[in-house]
């Protein structure tokens, strides 16, 4: 079985990656989207992703890593990330022979999560149907949420401390001499502080 792991470099997706590496025998394709928007977090996330992948590769088992980019910097509005993730997941799933699962790091406590997951799945299925019509892809692709019932605190506690420290959670990072620092006030920062 091959699972596509949609990976942001945040605490949730890092815990999901480690869980899949430790608790499954699935072949994993880990994919990061460099999502550029006016929040300015793409660079901070990219740096976190690179550090986490470099940390995990020698400590766990082999996995395939890839990345792609979406640039919305010229837009005033911030695009709906979870729908962009579904679009990219479809493209990468088709590019991954034998991919039968897509893993996303959704948590039960996330805002409006049931509706978000349903919308994500609808976008994915609509796009994937175009490939199926051309006799490409797998007949069934399951959408899974391996850390769904966990809290941020549980996810942070489940990770080795050095790995948890590498994860990035801020939506509006502040540039600093050494790279970026969390803003401390966005929803993601507040959730991370609580964990």
C-alpha cells in the first residue's frame, strides 16, 4: 500500500508523519506545498520541512519526498489552503504509482473540520475522476486522518522533543536575522503555546 502524506512542517503533520513511519508498513510519499501568500509563511514552513525531513530520514525508515509550489502573493485575499491541498494531492496521487491513500493532518478540534474534510474530498474526487476517465490512477483512493482524535498537547507529547521543536506553527511569521520567529498572536501560535 502506498500512502501520500500531505506535509506542511507543522506540529500536526509532523506527528502524522512519525505515526505513519512507526505504525504502518506503507510506502510513503511525503509531499510539501510551498504555498506563497500575503501571510508570508512559505519560507518559514520550507525551512521547517527541510529540517524535519533531514531529521526523520536517518532515524526512521526510507520514504519518498517531493514538493511543489503555489504562488498567490499577488492576491489580496488569502486562498483557502485546504482546497489547494486537495488539488495538489490529486496531482501527486496520480504521479504516485499504486497510491491508494491520502493522509492529511486534520484534528477533530479544528474549526468546521467535518465540512472542511468533506469539501476537500469533493475537490479531490472531482479532479481524480478526470484521470479515472482516462483509465489512470487507482479505482479507490481513501482519504485518511491518522491524528484526527488527538489534541495538540498529545501530538506534542508523542514527538521526540527535538523533532517537536523543528515543527513550524505560525501563520504570520516575523522575519529576523536568523530567519523567522513566530508572531505569538495568530491562532496557530496560540494553539502551539497551549500544547
